C-alpha cells in the first residue's frame, strides 16, 4: 500500500453560504481548466468564490472535521508492519463437520 499523500488546500470564502471552506489545490486547477470557477470543497460543498478583499468568514465545521480525521490517520505501511499474524486453521478441520453430517 502506498503512504498517504500530502493534501494541499486553501481556505476559500464561499459567497453561497458565507463560510470559509477548505478546497484542495487539484480542485482549484480543475475549476480553472473547466472555466466555471466553481470548486468542490472537502466537505462536498460547491464553493462560489468571493472577492479576496472580503474578510474571512467562519470556517466550515465539516471541512475541519475532515482535516482533523485525515491528520489522525496513521500511515498504512506502519499499520501493516505491526499487524499480528493469525494462526491458520487447516481446511480439513473446517470441512470435517461437513463430512460427519452426511
């Protein structure tokens, strides 16, 4: 498994709801290429960007929760390294009951 890639994002004021939403840099690029200017925030909200001269609004709680959850995720490679090995059960033991019931 590959390690988590770093997530680059920016807080952007949305004119639709007046909140700051976290938008990934790839999403900014996609919106620019499409020419729509509408980006999707980490919480799934479609961001209608406001003027940069406006003061920042309150931060979206769903975006904050997403970022906090992502920050607490451990690296999958490290998690797999400390994994316990289970004792394997021979298949004949599993199928022994099937033979007896006939």
